[in-house]
């Protein structure tokens, strides 16, 4: 059959072709109508999305203000107190570093007074000139290694507490693996080199301390400046608008570089591990000087090493602490963990390296008893709380009594937490006392740690009480009427 002829372009002259099947025509019309509706719907949805995007952009500033409200309540004495901490805490650390040695004794306050009353600029210049670059290399080698191990080594990833923007950050738990890697690398690197590095660390301790102060300031300025870049979640207590106060207390809640959480890393790893490194160096110095290590030095290294390893093993428990959930990361936490902890907490081992103490067996037994009692209270109380938070029906904590708050939380009123509202602080302080007692009683300076720690714990307890009172209101008052003591049952 021949094809139909065409007179003009697109004009069909064949009559049969001009009269297609009606059913086919009807189907084509329906299809065309359906496609037209789809196009209109798609256009309408696109318009709505653009409208919503414009509205969201317009209101973004308002939501940011809601998420990061202006801080009106000041702690630590406000701006004057913050400025005092920024100035005098580093000076205190340097005073203990340069004012305590074997030749002149451990008289940091007396020597600081003499320095100020007989101030000579030449002394400062000579001290700066005598500073060795090797101290910075030593410090940075440990911190940078730990940072690399944190990122590179495997570890369980767990979620932290829910933040006020609804998100939950993930944290890699591998602190103990980082310690093991550092020990392994150090053993291999120092094999066959004798005691030189350990003796050098003791000799240049003040230089290392000076660099740690500088590094803490460097980190503090970096995270403060970076908190203004982008839409960051700020700490509720660190957004006053005053640069001195916000710099000290911490402005950004969780500063991160990719998945690397700076605050979480700093909280345990550099400070605690460097503390143990310094303790070992001081013990080896005593070995070289005496030809033996005294039982007092053994106890200090054993107790403090035990504390650090326990903290690293229970790393995930810090995710519920105030430092992680509430406080911003600023000078207070950066300086505290990068400088104060390793340089001031190693004071007992440093003292015993210069002035060895031999303990009697009754003295030794009392110290061990205090340490064990403190650890038992501290660890069992924290474990009880953590278990209850995860699963209140766990057989270990199922019989605990508690009160239900309007905020949805449960406050334990029996067990360890029925004895005192911060019973774990009591155990923590007992351990601090056990670390100082091996130093004997010839000098009060080694006891600086347990005195300072008591003040710190009482201040922290007051901060926590204030926050809980605001959060729980009348429920907190009811809780306090049941659990009457703050830290020490029957006393305080």
C-alpha cells in the first residue's frame, strides 16, 4: 500500500490518516493533560521551596540569637576575676617552676617576694636568653604524637549528650591506645640512649613549663578567634560580649577541626599523659642520684599513674561532665589541661627527686589505705551514676531510690548519692591527700596540690549546685532536703 501524499509541510491529505481512532485520540489528550498538571505542580513546589529558603534566610539571625543567647550571669568574680586568672595563674606556675630546686630549696613564695622587692631586669633577660628550644620540641613532640594517634588509631565512636540545637556529636574513644602507642614509640626511640633525656627533662623543667604557658595562650587565642567564624554553637556562659571574660571562660562550646574535637582531646590526653611522663623522669633522676628509688617515689608514681590510666580507661565517662556539656573551651580549660595539670600535679615526684623521703611501714600502710578508700569511693560512685543514667533497670542499680523532676531527669537519693550530693569529690580529694603524704612533713609546698584541690572541688560543687537549682527549681530544693550533705557525709 502506497504512503499518503503531502501537499504542504505537515498537511496530511489522506483522509484515512486524518481520522485516527477515537480511543487513541482520547488517550493522548488525557496524557497531555496529566503532563500539564505535573509541570504546574512542580513549578508551584519550586516556588514554595524558594519562598521557604528566603524566609529561612531572613530569620536566620533571629534563630542564631535564640540558640546563642547573650550571657548575663558572670562567674569567677566577673571581668576582674577573669583578668586576674589570666595574669596570675601563669605567674603562679612559673613561680613554682623557677622558685623550687635542689640548691635553693622549695620556697617559691619567698623567692618571688625577693624577686619583686629586688627586681632587676637583667635577671629576666638572662632567664629568657638561657631558655632552650629543645624544651619546645620535647613538649610539642608529645602533644603532636598524641594528636596523630587520636586521629589515626581505631576506637569506638559513641555519641555525646544531646546539645541544645538537637544534635549529638560523635567522639572516638581511644585514649588508652594513644598511651600505649606513645610508650611503644618512646621505648624504641630511646633504646640504647641511656638516661640522658630523662636527666635533661629534670634540668630543663622550668623551660618546658615556660613553653607550656605560651602554648596554652596560643591555643586559647586560636579557639577564641575561630569562635567568630561561621555559625558556631556557643557556651551559654561564654557569650557576654566582653572579650576578656569570654576568652577566659570559653566562648565556643565544642571547637572542632573536622571530626577532631579540640576540647575532648585536651581534657584528658596531653595534660594527664605528660604528667606521668614527667613523674617517670623525676623517678629516674632519683635512681641516678641515689642508686635506688625510694618507696615514697614508688607510691607517688604508682598512685598518680593509676589515676591517669583509670581516667583514660573510663574516657567516655567525661562526656557527661560539666567540662564537656556546659563549659566553653577557652583559657580556663586550655591552660588548666595543657599547663597546670602536668606542671603542678607532678610537684610531689619533683620534690622527692630533690629531697628523697624514706617511709616507715606504718606510714606506708596508712597512705595506701587512704588511697584505696579514696579510689573506691570515687570510682564506685561514678560507676553507679553512669550505670543508672544508661539503664535505671540494670540489676546493679535497680534498687536505687530517686525523685522524678519536671525537667525529666531522675535524681538519685540512695546509694552513694544518698550520702552526699557530690560524694565522688570526697573520694577524689582523699586520693590527692594520699599523693602528698609520701613527701613527709619537712615542707608544706608538696601539699599545695591537696589544698588547692579542696578549694577547686568546693568551687566546682557550688557552680554545679547553682546550675542545678536553676534547672530543677523546686525539685532541687526537695532533693537537697533528702540528701543534706554536699561532699563529706555528716560534715559538709
